[in-house]
C-alpha cells in the first residue's frame, strides 16, 4: 500500500469556523509533512513530524495547529482562518527524514475560506 | 543559498514529440539529492525519480529519461514520444538538511501541455 489519503477533498469554511484536515498513511513511514500550495506555485512546507514529534515549524501562523496522534495519522486543525489561507493543502510521508527519503504525497484538500 | 530554477514556465507540444524539461540547482553542499515530481490536474504530486550527488549516471525508465550533470548543476528530464496523459506540472526539487531533517526545495514548476 503506497498511498497517502486525505480527507476531506474539498472544504469551504468561514473565518470564524473551526475545522480539521486529516491525513493517513499505512506504509510505516516515520516522517509526515504538511504543505500549502497556492495556484501556479510550488508547495510550501508548513510542518514536519518525525517519529510523531513536531520537528520543523516553518513560522506558520498559530491559526494552523498540527497534531500527530499516532505514527499513521496527521491532522491539521484550522481556526480563524483568513481568505488568503485558501489553497491546496498537501500531506506527505517519507520512510525517514534524511535527504535521500522520497516523499509520497496525498491528493490534497482544497480549502476555500470565505 | 540553495535554489532550484526551472526556467520554462509552460511548454506546449503535440503528441509524439519529444520534450525536455530543464532544471538547474544551486547548493554549497557536496552531498545532496535531486528529485522530480509530477502533479497532474488532480493535484497529487507523484514521485518520479531521485538522484544523489555522487551518481551521475543517466537514467531511463520507459519513455522518461534524466540527464544529471554536476558540471553544469543541471538535472534535466526528457519525455520521449509524449502523450496527452503526460500533461501535468513537473517540479524539480533539491533535498536539504534543515535542523537535522531533510526538506524539499522546489523549483517553480513547468507546466507541460500535450495536445492530440
């Protein structure tokens, strides 16, 4: 099973809502990632989890709150978002966290903030 | 500073044409890893290939081939006999160590449009 799944596929939320994005992998990978991708741009790294611990936070605003409940699951909790946060949110996983580890991406959640 | 440049923003070809996507990178590290990913309209990035800085052998996989040249800091990607299903955005990426963890620095991507 070489699949990373993400739910929901699409999400529309108001600026006062609280919602969560979910990511799951069953490949036994030890590192998981959240990326944000705006239209016609490359993915931008937000967070890295390694062995269920937050390893990298790329200065992401606190309205984005990641959580890694176990080695297979990664959540991104959203609260009080702004319209400019509308984007495709991609989850990825890799066997380890070293330079040679290729990342496997999920299909993404397309988020619209109204 | 580390950087990946994909100078071609968009390329349009007709089916069965060969097409080369350019990637130039900058890094001061002697050990690094380069990747190509494909992102079709569905949105999911698909891993295509990894190459480490010590292995300059070219690679061929079906209609895909990659030419890695350290002398010019380039890692170009060629699709032979392109097909409509090859239409996608292709990203070249450099793997860096950030606080002990690897992170990917992506180029801006090249959108490939293959028409019938």
